[in-house]
């Protein structure tokens, strides 16, 4: 059974046994709450977080570039530095960024293929660790670059549908 207890002007959810039995959203008597229980509640709800303010996200990115890269690699909505905004991009910008992402995508797919090739000769333990660490990072990067490449490819096709094929492109 759960109930809501007023603690220092706040409603706190309590489970049966934590502070005694509750009935109809109230507790029996304040005397049933031992001082240890009240101290525990105060410590639990009023203490500062151990890591509060210890490291800002910017500082973490500087300290751990691997974490920043993994986070960035897994976010399809993030474009590259200085990447044009697809909502306002010209055909030339769309062609440029589609080609950039196509290059990167080809490289990442080659990296993934090479990882799988190397894994074939590894022990089961090493292969499992690579499956848990390296492969997900590269797979998420491939997915991100593929998604970004599709955004730009779609924009190129939109421009081409409006005005015909762009100069220097091969019809697909």
C-alpha cells in the first residue's frame, strides 16, 4: 500500500513499511515516525547530488572526445560543422553536401566491412567485445551519414524535378 505523506510542506509518496501504515492518504501519528526515518527522508530529499556541478557537458566533451564523438555519431539530426541548412540551401549546396556525405558513407561502410573481416579471425571473447564496443559506434555513424546523405539527395531530386537535371550530374 502506498500513501502520500506531507514532509516539510511537500507531498512525498511512501510505501507501506517505510514509515508505518497509512490510511486514506494520512499517517497514524507523527510519533510513529522515528527520528531515524525523518533523518533518512531529509538526507534523501534534501542532499546535494554527488556529481552536481562537477563537470559541465562542454568540459566532458573536452575531457572525453570519444564520448562526444559517439554522441554526435548517433544523432542523425546533427549536421557537420559549417553544413548548410537544408531548408534554405541552394542546388549547388545540396549537390556539395550530398557528395560529402556520399564520400564519408563509403568510407564508413568500408571500415565496417573491414571490422567484420577482422572479427572472423578473432577469438570468441575478442569478437564479443568488438561487437559490444566498436561495431555499434560504426553502425550508428553509418546510419547518421546515410540519413544526412538522404536529406541532401532528396533536396537535389526536388530541385531537379523543378528545373530538370543539374549540370554535371548523372540521372539516377
